[in-house]
C-alpha cells in the first residue's frame, strides 16, 4: 500500500478471512463531527462511540473527516517529536473495533516523511492507507509546510465494490479521480476539512456534480464541522449520484451521523427521506459566527464572555450572537458611559440587555478618563486637543473590561467590524482590547443585514429598531458620526471588497465607477493600518479573504497604491 507511484489495492474481508458475499446494499456512515485539535485521546473515544453507534444502526463502513484523529488544522503540532507514537497508539486502539470498516483521517509519519493520510481499519488490522497528493498552500492552508506529497492511488475492495480514496483538495483536481476510474473504481470516498466561507456549499455541490458526471462515479463527501480558532467547518457532507444529483446532504454546522445505502448492482444511493433546510446568505453567516464564538469560548475554558455594550449596532449584534452561542447566563454586558454618551444609547443598551436577559452593569468612566487626563496634563499643556483625548475614553473602557476579565475569568469579546478594522477606525488597547472579535470578518453593511435577520427570527425584536436606523457613532465627541471620518458605508464596503477580498488595484477599482480620490484615500487607510490589525484579536472567517492568516502584508513597505 505504501509504494510510491503504484496503484495499490486491498480487499477488506470478514473476521474469518474469507471474502464477504456480495449483498444487495452496502451502508456507509458519514461521521460529520467536530474533532478538537490536539486532543487525540478524546477524538479516539468519539470515533469509537460513533463507530459503535453506526455498527448498531447497520452500517458496514464509517468515514471520518480529514485529519480527524488529530484535528484540523494542527499547524506546528505536526512538528512535535511525540506525534508519531501518539498516532500509532491511537490507531491501535481504533483497530480493536470489530465488524465495521473505519476510514480514518490521520497524520502518517514514517521514514519517508509526514503525510496527510486516510487509514483503512477493519477487525484488528490496518488494511491500507492513502496519502493526500495535492497539498493546498493558499488562503488559510499551509500544508506544504508540514506534509510530503503522496504519489500513490489507492483502491480497496469491499463486498463487491471497488472504492477509491481521495482527501479534500485531491477531489478539486480532475486528474486523480480520472486515474481512479481508469483503475476500476466504482465509488469515490473523499475525506475533507473544508472551512466555511460564504456560498462555499454551492461551490462544493457544483464541483461534486461535475466530477461525478464527468466520470460517471458516485461520490461520498464527508466534511468536518465546528469551530477551530478563526475557522469554522460547516459540514454539509454529501452522497452524490453518478449523474451529479445530490442523494443525501447532512445539515450544516451540526454534528450528524448520516447513513447512506448504496445498491451494489446499480451503484446508486437510496434517496434521502428529508433534505436539510437551505440556508439563506444571512442565515449561514449568522450560524458560522455563532459556532465560531461558541467553540472558541467553550474549548478555551472560559466561563463566559464580557461585552462592552454601547447602544450601537455592532455591540448589539455581538451581544445577540454571544447569547445564541453560549446562553444568556454566560454573557455579561457592561455599559461604560462618558459625557458624550447619549441618553438614547443608555436606554437602548439597557433595553436590549433586558430583552436578552443577560447580566447588565453600568460603569461610568468619567473619573477614569479625568484621572488619565490629569496625569497627562503637564505633558500636553502646549498641545491642542485632538483624537488623543478621544482615544483615552476608548482605552479607559478597555482597561475596565480587561480588569473584569482578569478578576472573573470571562473572555472579553470585541465588537469591531471588518470595515473599521480595514481602515483603522478603531483604537489600539481600547475598543480593540479583548480576546475574540466576533465581527472581524463582517463588513458594516453586512452588520445591518444580520441585525435585521436576527430581529426577524422573533416576534419581539432583540435589537431595538432605532439602534439599526440611527446614524452610527463612536460617541467620543459631541454630535459625532462615523461619516465624519469615513465615506458612506455602502461606498466604503464596495471599495474594501474589491481591494481586500478581490485583490484589485487602484486603477481597476476606479474603473468600476468609484471616485478616484476616494479610492486612493481608502486604500491608503487600509495600508497604513496593517500594524493595528497585527495586534487585533482573532475572529471567525466568513469571507473569501479575511484579515489574518490568509492576508499577509509587510508592516513597513513603500508600495505605491497607484502602481
């Protein structure tokens, strides 16, 4: 099974060693589950429980996601010297499970290198393995840093079916499935850890339909689910017929053990009794944000979260997501008014906190701000007031929130959105102080969409209507609005989407119809704010290109924005 450049084939037999007689159907269990990075022991126990459950329900084969044994993405855990021994022990434990074939994603380490692999386990033995051949090295993926390239096609025979194995990116490359078809594959099984981004499920379905139709092969696609740092895996595992139609689709963002029957004579899957609900754009965005925050907080061991509730739309939406992710009893809202905080903001913050039944505290910052100003007065006595004094307010709030976190063990979640983070409309060690930014990859215009979406889910709105309709303001000076410093958010977000998400340059954006001076200003603001973003907390990725691991720009450079 391990010889490079060979097409390997193995036969999985029953416990007596004889080939199993061909039945009418073979039942596959798609184990769409969350496997925590680094927790090999717990992952093994979860796999064991799912395998036993699947066997009890009549499954012949259970399939786990890519690298499920270690969790995805494991990053530099793959470089730990004890990894190989831990993985071998875990596979040995799983091999003890009898009477069901297990296809397990794991990191394979031997004298040839480290590989992103799938093991075939059955009745006490590892019958074979497959090494991933296409290693993605773009966006959030960095697999060439850790893995060696596999070079062997793998087929295995089970109950009259010849099954070909692929892992995630392999399926997006058309030549590998063609080679498996040529070698006699009747069915393709693909293990995946495919992170969420908007409209990604539609792209997966399009790809799977093309692969299955082009090669007249049914495909089983198993995806991971759950949050890991700034990534969310949204599930949506599928069984696709040879004509490209979807026979079964698992729910999105949920653990699910989905059983699929394949007729071994026609190589067709049985029809799904009830397909999952189709999620709207706002719904899948919202679910991704909820899952991302939920799993980050819970698996990091925090007892709850603290939200600085300002009476504005960003903190209002963040509070809703926090309650939906963790429950009201784990969410603590703190309103920190100053002399520029409007009565409306105080009223709306209190109303929302009551509506969501969260702990709500008012902690005025006047004394803290004046204390800092008094300390700085001898140093600032010859300098006119400017944004420095405004930022003292934001930083006083940051100090209070972090002190509460320090004292009570709750995670501070920040409320800045992608539009603000892009152009630097935020204060280091102020409103950026915290451990997780829920809206980090959500543009301001999308914040309004999500706020309206969340309000539509209940008869009584959870976000007061005037929070959505009144002009946004940081309330750091009298009568301030965001548009004093920024263009209209629809225009700003249009430029940012083209520059950040689509990687278009100055001229191309201007050619799209945007004002040249405005484009130059926005691009300059984005480029000059890189140092701030490097110090920002992580937040859930939902777009094609989020700030963080997939957008890496030098802090110091002389690149011309019009070049």
